[in-house]
C-alpha cells in the first residue's frame, strides 16, 4: 500500500466526517491505486462505485488540499468522470 494513498485516505476521512452523501465514489490515482468512499468509510480499494474520478497524483493532491476545485479540474481535462455526475457533484461540495 502506498504511503501517499494512506495519507490521502486519512485526510478524506476527516473531510467527510458527518457528511450525508448518497452514493459511492472512487478516486483513481494514475500509477498508485484507488481510494473509495462508500457508506461513510474511506478505504484503499478497487471495488466498483457509482462514480469514478481519474487523474494524476498532483491533481488529486490539489483537490484534497482545497487548492483546486474538482469541477475546474474536470473542465480543464485534468480529471475524468465515469458514472454518476450527481454523485461527483455531491462529493465536490464536501471537498471544496
């Protein structure tokens, strides 16, 4: 398991604490692996989810640190979205 992914997992768990979000999401980080948020739990996993965001490490670090909005990353082509755009928008509001 990547130390980088574990640090991101912990950070995301803190950010979503208490948030009520319907659906699951996967953050697929190029060449590292994936972090999944489902039912209020954040895990390092490759399971199927309602929505998958794909991008490189730098993009996700900027999103998780609040330096980059996920919508902006998507519009600029730095992030791709597969699955439910509605779920992606719910998580974007929590991460912003």
